[in-house]
């Protein structure tokens, strides 16, 4: 389990970057869905196409940050 945590949490800055990019894409997708509610429904479809990779990208970044924090907790207990 420690090897997996080390692999996922080896670079927290990169994980934060993935999370922020995913969050940005999520906001864009949500805005497109909102625009599609008032104008044409095709905007909502485009918004959904933005949401799917946004959620995956943000989840990958969040898992990396969480793995880094969890690994730090496990390493503190050893001392």
C-alpha cells in the first residue's frame, strides 16, 4: 500500500495542478450547461462533454494530494 501511495503522492504540486485544471474545466462545463438552459440545448451537450474529463482530471489530482497527505501521516508514525 505504501508503494501505491508513494507513486500517487510523489508530486503534490503536479496533483494540485491537475485538480485546478479539472476545477476550471468543471466551471466551464457548468457555465455551458447554464447557457444551454436559456438558449439552445446543444450548449448543454457541449457542457456535459466538458464535465466528464473535468471530473476525471480533478479526481486524479485530488487522489494524488490525498495520497501525499496520507503518506505523510504514515511516515510520522514510524518515528
